[in-house]
C-alpha cells in the first residue's frame, strides 16, 4: 500500500502522523511511504530522518494526497484539504465528527474511508488511541499547574514540593481515570500532598493500592469537593462521562471559598470542563483569572509537547496502521473488532450511529 504522511496545517499543530520508526516498520513490510517535506520538523524529525527510515519526501501536501492509498494524520482534515481527498482513500486520524457537521458532510462528499482514532475501542471498552493523549495531558497538568502557582503569574506563590521545614503544596485531583492517575503520580513525585476523588470505587481501590501514602483517595461528592477546595492549592479536572458533557463539579460560587491564587487546570475542557467557569484557552493565551482563581484550560494540551505526543501516538496507532496496510481496510476491520469500531464514514455513508444522533440525521446517509 502507498501511505502518505502530510504536514498538519491546523493552527498550532506541530505533531505529525508518524515517526521515522513507524515509517521503518511500514517499509520493512514492503509498503511505500511518502512524507511531505518538513512534516516532522515540529516534532523533531528531519526529512533525512524519514528518508533513512525508508520514506520518499514529496514537496507539497497535494502530491501526498494524490499519490497515497492511505493518509495517516493527527488532526481532522481542514477545509483546505477537503478537495485533496480522493474517493476510496483511507483516512486514519482523529476526526471528532460529532462536533463538526461541515467536516462530516465534506467527508461524505469525498467518499473517503474515514477511520477515527477516537472511536477505536478494545474489548474492555477503553479507547486505546485516546489513552496516550490523556497520559500526556495528565502529566502536563501538574507541570502547568506548578508553573501558574508562581506569584509573578498570579498564583499563590507555593512550591508544590515544599522544602525541609515547610509543608508541601496540596493538589486536588477530580477523577481517577487516565488523566487523574497520571496527574496524581506527577504531583506525588514532586512531593505534593495529593487528594484524588472519583465516584468509581474500583478506580479508588486501584489508586489506593498503587500510590504512595501521601496520595489519599476520597469519594467524589459535593460535600467532599466543597471541603477540599478551601485547603488545596492546585485543582486538576480530569472527569469524564463517556459521550456526555462533563459535570460541573465546581460551581462559580465555590471560587470564593478558595484561597486567592489557587490554580485550576481543567483538562476536561474538551468535554465542556468540570468547572462552571471553564472556557477553552490556547497555548498562546492559556490562563484567565476569575475571583482571584487562575484558570488554565487549554483544549489541546498535548500539542505543546509534540515530540513526546507524536511518539506516544505512533506507538499506539502503528499496529493498526500496519494491519490496514497489510490487509486493506475491509479485511483489517473484519479481522479486528477494535478497528471496526473506528469506521465512521465509508464511501459516502455514515456508519457510526453517534454521528447520526449528533446531527439528528435519521438514517445512514447515501
Ligand atoms: N485538554 C486536553 O488537551 C485533553 C487531553 C486529553 C484528554 N482530555 C480530557 O480529559 C478528560 C478525562 O479523560 P480520561 O482519559 O482521564 O478519562 P477516563 O474515562 O479515563 O477517566 C474519567 C474518570 O472520571 C470519573 N468520574 C466521572 N464522574 C465523576 C465525578 N462526578 N467525580 C469524580 N470523578 C468522576 C470516572 O469514574 C473516571 O474514572 C476527558 O474529558 C478527556 O477528553 C483533555
């Protein structure tokens, strides 16, 4: 199969769909890989790195789309790319169709085979191609939170780890899923005192088993949240209700109960956030302040660490990319139920119910 890796042209996206290591595996399996010139630079990979791994470099994005049977990307195609997509071409990338009717209609029109990273689902019901980005965001949340706790950027002026003779900072983590556990681990590593809340007792038992004693678990309810926000310096929002908007666990009135300079990093911002006052921000302008509480709510946190994120993404996408290239999409999806769940639009037809529901469309579109 001919596999194409275009440069991401969405604003501020420095990740790339495949590392040179991924290219190496594909070419080893006798596939041809075309990489757009400069596509990997934002993630630290030069054209030479890709060439050494077996890829050929093409000058333009139009050439990459025109010459490839399958496009492997990071973000959904943007309007400028729509007309480059060929009928029957496989697109393997994050799409998030339910949040864009325009994108959905464009992909139907182009009659592409759209396999969405975010809906590939394994036997346990987890989303293996979303997990690494949650891992990145969870770990980054503490790094960002620690930074914004500094006084010059309006934080409380607390060093999370404390120093000998001074108590460490306190971190409250809402949600003990992938984001929450990674955040708790980083905060604990810095020496902070961590309280982690969830409604799922299984997750709390797991956290209790694996974390050091300065990470304590509690059940998530309004009473406990109101109690803890008064004493914690950094609050991480990592809750998720699958397929629904995140619940507002911290309401506007609660901000007044917090110490001035408290920092909230609401990682769940992409699902609406679990703090009433959350609104999406960007890496250029990541924070805003309400009632002396610093809010950090960047919707694409992994985009700031493209080197790590690109590697983490290729680690998990590559086995599926290889399957698609080796078998073709139909046989690959038939053989692999996880990949089958990734099929969203096939040759002009929506085959994923949630997309139809999101737009109130009655039936599979022809
Ligand atoms: N901003 C970013 O760049 C970025 C990056 C990656 C992920 N995310 C988002 O982070 C969020 C969390 O992702 P995840 O992978 O950790 O999800 P996850 O499903 O692994 O974990 C979510 C956890 O929230 C818990 N939860 C549900 N209701 C709760 C409540 N009322 N109180 C406390 N906990 C509750 C669940 O039991 C679960 O353990 C998602 O919205 C995801 O989209 C954002």
